[in-house]
């Protein structure tokens, strides 16, 4: 039977063991808490480090030459340091001292010659090494001078709003931004000088790589096990939405604050994630965030106090309601930064005159003409990439109260009567794009069913005659629409 002392020792051992297990549990929970705190402070961390444009600060200091001691001469071996000392008077009394002294002197001369040969070789090696270091230093100086000169050139070109210069300082600002581990921070961008627009595709983090799967760790005494309580899907989705909103707002903030020259008026942002489709296992790249941010409207807010998710909603962003499930959203404006055409507006109107028959324009030219027209009408209109999926040809924004908002426009350079299917397609595109209104424009006419379908809906149909009237009203051009004669 255990003694009282042994029982007391066993109780103390169990108390210590229990304390260790509970401390380990607390450490696990502290790791979760720290990660959640980091995720919730993404926006505030960006606000604290955001720096304005400064090309001078990006210049490198001139490298200082370090010879590494190779420029210091080493003493040249001299015979006096090798010759033995003169024999003493006592040594001279010993037989054969003269022969022995001469032999020592001869050996000393040989050693001195060897040492001198080694010294010559060493000095030559040092000179070669010094010359190599000097050559490398000159190359480094030349490279730094070239890079610093490039900074001066970029600074000058940035003032005039050159495309590559604006893209350069935006890229530098974003690449200098530090995110927690697990954030890819990869992006593609393109600046359109003619419109003062910046197009951006940003790679967002994958949810499971940044959000702890465990909501809480507990020590189960009866099983002597530290077990995790899984995080619910709803909680993960809430955290992920908050992360994506913060990354989006921070990116836009860093771009606008870096652009102290004010070249960028509008940012079109698409946030995508590279992940695997859970149903097929194949790689997919869904768009989870898409928005259009105007500079003045965007910066007119207190970023230290706002709610990131509600802030995106106020910007009329297309924001996935279920990002953890990779539910995609449509783009506010379709673009591809790798496509050299992008969505630059082309000036078609200035090339028209009274001889122009709109029916004879190419489809692309007609779509660009409609974009030109809506910009003349006071809209902020953008042509979209050509597609074959029933998408819109132009997206326009109107900032006036009541009638303002997002408009989707389809332009059909047709000679045949437009049937109701085209109007239904536009209505579907309105819902897909979350637009306030849809406008269908054609050079021909609409079937009665089109007008009936559009009745009571936020849609407007503009036929050939009304299109000509709009063009004349807003551009003073009297173009024409001459439809081909129908064969009898």
C-alpha cells in the first residue's frame, strides 16, 4: 500500500501534468487568436504603412569600394632576414666553423630566393584580385548609376502620366506592401492614360490556407486528449469575406495614396482566387470581388472606423456571398490585362460625316460609336471585350441622383427587325451585372413583342431613328441609316 508521502507525490504529479496539458491547450488557442487578430488587422496595417510616391527614396546608395586589405603592400623578403648571425669568438675557436657558416649562408640565400619568388607570386595574385574587385566595383557603380538614372527618368515620365511610369510606381507600392504568411500578393495591372483608368487583376488568398480550421481547442480530462472544435462553415465564410474586403480596400487605398500626381481617376478591380473545384478536382480561377472605384468618392471615408464589408457594398461591388464555396460574381467591367487591346475607347465619332451610313460600320466600330455617344451624353462609358456569350457591349455609369447608377448597353448593328429574344438577353445581363438599367440600341427597328416585354421594366429600347436623333443632339453630326432593300 502506498505511503502518505507517496500518495501526496502522486497528487502533485497529476496536478503538474494537468497544468501542463491546460497550458498546452491555451497555447493552441493563443495561436488561433493571434491569426484571427492578424486577419482582422489587414486593413489597419496597410493604412499605417501606406507611403506616397517617392522616386528619390527608391534610389540606391553608391557602393563604397572595399579593397579587403589587398591594397596594403606586404614586406619584400630581404637576405638580411635569412643570413645567420656572425659566429661568436668562441664559435670561431671550434674546428670547421667557417665551412658550417658558409653552408648556413648558402641555405639562407636559397630560402630567401624561394621566399622572394613566393612574395612575387603573392603580390601578383593580390594585384589581380584587387583589379577584379575594382572591376566589380566599377560595374556595381555603373549599375547603380543606371538604375538611379532610370528613377529620374521614371519620375519625369510619371509627372506626364506615361503609361509605363504610372504602372511602375503602382507596382512598386503594392510589392512593398507586407501581408501575413499565406497571402500570394500577386497581381497584373494596366493603366489606360486616355481614360485615367487602372485595370487590375489581383490574386486573393485561399480560405483554407489562412483561416484556422479549428475554432477552439479543449482539454478533455477523462480522455486525456486535447481536441479541436471545428470552425463552422458560416463562421469561416464570415471571416473570409472580411479578409477579402480588407485586401480589396487596402489595395485600392495603397494605389490612390501612392498616386500623389492624381493620374488615376478610376480603378477597375477584379479579385480572383486560384483553387481546385471541389466537385471535379480541377483548377479553377473564380472571380470573388469586382468593383469600380472613383478616386474622390473612394477616399472620402474614414478607413480606420469603417466596416470593410459594408464599405464594399457602398461601392456597389460585386462581392461573392459565399466565397469559401468559390461562388463567382460577374465583372463590373470585362477586361483582360494580358490582352493588348484591353478596353481602350476608340474615337469613332470624329471620323464620321453626313455621308456615313451606320449600317456600313464594322460591329466593333459601331460598339465604339455607342461608347463615344454615351460619353458625350455625360455618362462614364466603357466598351467591353468582344464576347459570344450574350454579354454587354458597353457599361456606363451616371452619377446624378435618382437616375444615376450602372447601365448595361447592347449595341446591335442590324438590318433585320430585333426580336424579343434580344430584349430577354439584355434583361438577363442586367440581373447578372446588377445594373440599374439596360439599354438596347439598334440601327433597325424592334418587333412589337420587344416593347411589350420591356414595359414596366428598367429598360430602354432605342431604334435607328431615335439613335440618329441622339447623335445629332449630342454631337451635331447628321449621319444616316440606310437599310438594304428587301428582295421581293
